[in-house]
C-alpha cells in the first residue's frame, strides 16, 4: 500500500501547483486542491484533461490564505500537504503587507490545520528569495546553500520579504508545537521557475521568456537567475513527501545561474530560423530603469540588475535524488508552450 494517501495541494490554480497536481495524478495519487475561487475548478479539470491527465482522483475545496474558514476541512483525512499557495504578483503591491500577511498567516493557518488533522508530513514552497535576496555573489566569493537566509534589513522587495517571513514563521511555529502534534516538515526553495505553461493564464514566472518572444524589449538587460524547470520543481515536491532524510530540511531547488542574454540566445537558435525575432543584444541597465517608469513588472527586477547568484544544490540532489533537466530544454519548452497556448503569435 502506498504511504501516500490523499495529498492536499494549496493554491491549485497556480503554475507550480498545477504541474504538481498533474504529476501526482499521473502517479495515481488522490489529490485535494484548495482554491480561493472555487469556480476555477472546472477550468482546471479541463486543462489537466487536455494535457492527458485522468482527473477522477482530483477534488477541490475552498480556502483562502487570508481566512480561517475551510482549512480544517481541507486538511481533514489528508496524509500529506503540499503548501504551495502564496501571492506572486507581477507588479509591486500597494503595501508590502498585501503580500506578507497572506504568505505568513496563510502558512500558519495551513500548518495549524495540518497539525490538528494529524497530517504526517507538510512540504512548503518557499523560494531562493528567502535565501539570497539583497546579496550579490557576483565576485564568486559566496556560493549560497541551505544555511543562507535573506537579510530582512537589506534593501529587498515585498515579495522577498513575504517569502522570508513566511518560511521563518513556519519553522518557528512548528518548533513550539508539542512533538506528538508536530507534522514532519520540509521546505523547497526554488529559483526562477520556467517550463511549459499549461494554460493561457501564464503567471509571473515566465514573464522574461514571454517578453523576449514578443520582443517587448530591443535587447537584454543585465539580469540573471538560478533557473529551474517547473516539472523538476513538481518532482522535488513529490519526492519530498516521503524522502526519509527530508524532514527538518530546506532544499535549494535550482540549477546554474543564467543571464537573460543566454536565454535569448537559446531562443534565437531554436526559433530564429522560424521567423521569430528574438532580441539578443545587450540593453544597458539605464534603459531598463527608464522602462520601469511605464512597466510595473520591470519595477520588480530593478534591484536585481547585474546580480549573480550561484547556489550549491548538492543537498537536494542527495536527499531527494533530484536530477534536473538541462536548462536549454526548459527554455525551449517554455517558449513552445507560450506559442501553443496562443500567448505568442506566429511571425
Ligand atoms: P502563481 O501561479 O501565481 O500561483 C500562486 C498561487 O497562490 C495561486 O494558486 C494563487 O491563487 C494562490 N494564492 C495567492 N494568494 C492567495 C490567497 N490569499 N489565498 C489563497 N491562495 C492564494 O505562482 P507560482 O509560480 O505557481 O508560485 C507558487 C509558489 O511558488 C509561491 O509560493 C511562490 O512564492 C513560489 N515560488 C515561485 C517561483 C517562480 O519562479 N514561479 C520561484 C520560487 C518560489 P489564485 O489563482 O486564486 O490567485
């Protein structure tokens, strides 16, 4: 008998969550997805079916990170919880608490309900934003690992604060629970997630590739990220449900640092011959600052200009037997899906 019973996946409508639900269903598991907008359920079932998944073992419950209602019902009878939901907007919020409150309080609501329901293990999605924000490893002097935490006093954005505060609060909350009421707990900290979108509502994650494919900019500003494929993020979450060494650990979940210009060059090699005009030249940082006056998504990345972050992913490779796919494949598959979903028009 499988050690995994019903798995609650919070924020079922999200990019990472939907891929994770698909992978769970494809492996034959019972899945309960939480939604704050229950009407989305029908559409999600259609999307998953269109991508070849059998959705008979998928059910939805209604719960909002901002409210207590629904979380007890969501966790009841579940053996495991994947807490993936958290605000990830494509523009800076009016107030940082718009992100911090749901991220932190939502995580605590889910953990409390999981503990009350006797859930065996909770896996929470944090981010490299809770590890390395506001710091620069550009001179190669620092390779980030699981010991690193974002400094909340540094000049960081609301999203980075929300992820750091939520993850810290989760660890602290569990520590003060009596041991016999404490679910096993571990955290996945993904880098920038790319990979196929399953629907038209592509979300914030793939904005960079979308902007390159649409040629929204004439060139590539000096931005880069430690990348990871959404399918490899989903796989890490699922392995973390049962991996014996995972409880008590956080796992940096990303590969090598990649500059936007390298992403553009990969796209140009693959899609250039088909008529797509990918901007591969360099765009000075000053021009991006100018663009940020008009484009709110651009404002989100201004602090990251010229920053390079190299990470050590040996822990996730070892404990979760994680073997991510090549970054080139991720980039190409992202763009291909954007074309397939009609988000990028053919030349
Ligand atoms: P996404 O597509 O925007 O998904 C976010 C999910 O959180 C959505 O299902 C959203 O529900 C839900 N959510 C937001 N506020 C909520 C609230 N108040 N109550 C209930 N649900 C709420 O983003 P994603 O890329 O899949 O991100 C998922 C998780 O991974 C987040 O925790 C994010 O911080 C983390 N992460 C993402 C990346 C990345 O590059 N994508 C990297 C590192 C970590 P609605 O659909 O109703 O808005």
